């Protein structure tokens, strides 16, 4: 059973810059396992640690049967551009088109502490960039107009009270 709970916008932790991970141990592995469990339970394709209240540079993505762990990720390459609908577990019920690069190369540690280079194209590039944004305190709705963002905030304030 997992005790992790999804934080919903405008929870302030979603705006904090996450701190890099400096030790790779069994506790970290357990936490990452729990992140995957919560992500699947909530039907997400990606989850960043701040979304479950932990301000650390850890994100997970699951796509087409493959699991990706991104710890202290750095974007090495970006190219192309694509507009597609996007959503976020921390912004429930909101789906909006966002323009993002269509190709990305990321360098990140995995749960064992091994540094890896991961390439993402299309949807996967979008998922990586969305999660890496979370670690910087950035949300996909930041790419929308101010008016649209205010409407979303209002809607979610109501949602949180219910
Ligand atoms: Zn998200």
C-alpha cells in the first residue's frame, strides 16, 4: 500500500525548485517503486516527486511498456516542434494543447545511480520535458494564456474544496 498522495495545483510545492538527489540507496528505490504505483493507479504516464510532496529531482515515465527513471535530469539536446494535447495529474480534468520540442536527449541517473543518456521522440519527448519542468517548479499550464490559467485556477480551487 502506498501513502503517496497527488498534490493538486495551486499547491505551493508544485512551484518549488526540486533539490538534486545525492545518495542512491534502498530508500530511494522504494520511493521510486511507490511513485510508479501511484502513477499507474492514477492512470498517468509520468510523475515527478514534487507531485507527491517530495521536492527532489526524481521523475518517472511509463510509455509503451517501458519504464523510465529520471534522477537529476539534464536536457542535452532539443529539436523540432509539435503541438499536442497535454494533461497533468496535478491539474485534474484540464487538457490543453501545448507546443514542445519533438526530440530530446536527456542525461539522467537511474535508481541504481548509473548515469544514462535517454532519447525521446514525439510523445515521449513531451513526457520527459513535462516531468523535467515539474522539477523546476513549472507546470504545463504556464504555456497557456494568463486568462486561461486564471480560469483553471478558479476551477481547481473549487475542486480542492469539494
Ligand atoms: Zn504533470
